[in-house]
């Protein structure tokens, strides 16, 4: 029993490390695709649009990573490689979807969702924030469903 706990604990730490690294990559992607310093916008300025976009990205990456872990049947090394591959693939597809939305919509989508353009006169988030967030979650669901 103790051996199982040690072995499974090690696997949990390894998968946890991979998950944290992929979440950090998701954060970096939002940082790159939107103007300004994301951490400052969310924690200092209280930018709700930026927070929503980041939260959706992280939830999506988390769903993909979770599905990859749950469905991995081979050894730990293969499971970790698969988790990294699917996580990176999901982030790439989410990023491509963001740029496609940016191409199809007026103005700069990144500036709209995190800038003053991202808020209406009443201080509410721009509808574009919700579109980007739901697009990230939908892409994550699609990638997670494709994992077998």
C-alpha cells in the first residue's frame, strides 16, 4: 500500500507539474495576444474583460489537461507526453481561433477585450469579451472530446 501511495503520489506531482506549466503557457498566450501587462490589468486595474479572457483560457487548458490525464492508459512517461501534446495543441487551436475572430471582427480584438473599448459607458464588459471566453471554452471542449 505504501508503495502505491508513493508511486501514485509521484505521478500526481508529475502531472501537476505538467498542468501548472501548461497553465503558465496559457497565461503567456493571453499576455502576448492582448496589449498591456495582463497581471497589472487584472489585479491592479480590476479589468474584468482581461480577467474573463484569462479565466476562460485557464479553465479550457485545465479541461484538456484533465481529460488527457484521465484517458492516459499507458505508462506515466507516455501519459505525461500525451498530456503535454494535447495541452499544447489545445492552446494552439485556441490561439488560432482568437486570431480568426480578430480577423473577422472590426478593430483589434485584443485591445477591445482588455482596453477601454472593452467596457461600455455603464462600465460593463464588451460583448466581445464573452465571445472570446466562450470560444476558448468551446475549443477546449472540442479538443478534450477528441482525446481518446
